[in-house]
């Protein structure tokens, strides 16, 4: 059941999963959840989750979002909005 890179447990093995969760603060590897031999999920430690988020951030193209932050087409000033609602 143990692997150098991760631990594995069948989703129906509640005892094994609970044991992992009870000691998650001391875990070094994620727990891969399987069903019928197929991977269906994983439980990550905080360190692994942070690593995962960093990898996602490294591969995201934020240039389109950056362009949109300066896009003011169709916008209205706060003063005009207040006039419109009668304030």
C-alpha cells in the first residue's frame, strides 16, 4: 500500500483514511484515494497544497486579466451613478 511518493487507500477503507487524517500533521506524502484500482481523489498536506497552487500560478497567463483591469468601456462615474439613482 505504501509508495515512496504517496500513500494509497481505497475509498471504502474508512479506518485507513481516518488514521491518515488523525496524523496528517506528521504526514510527508499525500493520500491517493482509489476505487476499483482507479485514482479518484487525494488528500494533500498543507505543504503539498501550497506547492500545487504555486505550480498552477506558474502556468497561468494573467495578461488577459491585466488588460481587462484597464478596460473602462461602458463604465460610469460614481457621480453620474448617484445622479441616476437620485442621490
